[in-house]
């Protein structure tokens, strides 16, 4: 991994954040089944 440019670092960071958000959303969906009525 020899990408030392700031842009590459920023891109990697954004991808990592997006991945974490996706994992969290999936975990939340598994924990509680979709029930839009309760949220409103």
C-alpha cells in the first residue's frame, strides 16, 4: 500500500466509513424487523 497522497487517504477513509455505516444498518435491520408504523 504505497498510496501516500492525501486524496487516496481521504477516499479510503470515506469508503471505510461507508462500509461501517452499511454494517450498522444491516445489524439494526436484523435486530428489529422493519416496522414503519412504530417509528411514526
